[in-house]
């Protein structure tokens, strides 16, 4: 009896911890979602765009990824970086961070860097929008922290469901209607999927 009781208590604690993590994530998405839906109630910060040219002090002799790191250190850019190679020979280096976007173009002659920058003040509206679009671990500690929180929430959702089912199995004789809720949890999502699949 003691072992069974301890087993149930462990499940209950795990279930509780996972529910708290889910609650935090849902709360963040609830608040930011309300802000985005009612964006007309908030002032949209203006985007400041600047363009400049800089003489090349170091040509790209290695990989574009290494040259992107050089540009990042040289200009003090932060955030996620990407590189693209155009058909005309230009290399474009993108640096994206919260409220900042920089594009540096290196021409085939490698004598001049063309820099385009966009900046936007971070307000509740802009931060809420960014949170709903942030993905991946690369780009700095902000991206990594949010990605960990995202994955932790996904795992917690699975743990929450599994521990809930296991606890019900221990008490199913007391809560006989629980089976119907469990069946509904499978049937309703499948019904929605098929509804969208066959909807014309």
C-alpha cells in the first residue's frame, strides 16, 4: 500500500510541475496574443532605415560563414546570421536581432561593403510580435533561452497527458466516466483534422 501511495504521489508531483510549466507558457502566449490581436490600441514604432558604404579592410578568402563572423565582430552586430549568394556574384550577409536588422552586401570586386540597416524601438507590441516568431537556438542567449522554454513546454505537455492517464488508471474504479474524457481527447482532434482535410 505504501509503494502504491508513493507511486501515486510521484505521478501527482510530476503532473503538477508539468502543469505549472504549461501555465507559464500559456500565460505568456495569452498576454502577447491579446496585444497582437488588439494592435490598433498600441502605438506601432516607426522603422528607421539607414544605408551606408564602407571600404573593405579584409577580403573574403575563406567560407562565407567565417566572413560573416568577421563582419559581426567588426560592426558589433548581434543575433542570428544568414548568408546568401546571388547569381550576380554578390554575397548578402543578414544579421537579425530584436529590433534590429542589418544586411551587408559584398560585391564580386570585394572593394566596398554596402550596409542597409533597419531598427525599431522595442515596445510591448513589437516584443509580443517577435516572441510569436522566434524559433531555433542560434542567434544569442535570448533565442536559446526561448527555444529551451519552447521545448520544455512541448515535453511538459506530453508528460502532463501521460501522468494524467496513469493517475486515472489508478483511480478508474472511482472515476468511471474518465474513459469518456480520454476518448474525447483522441476523437475531437482527429475530427478537426479530418474536417479540414476534406473541407471544400
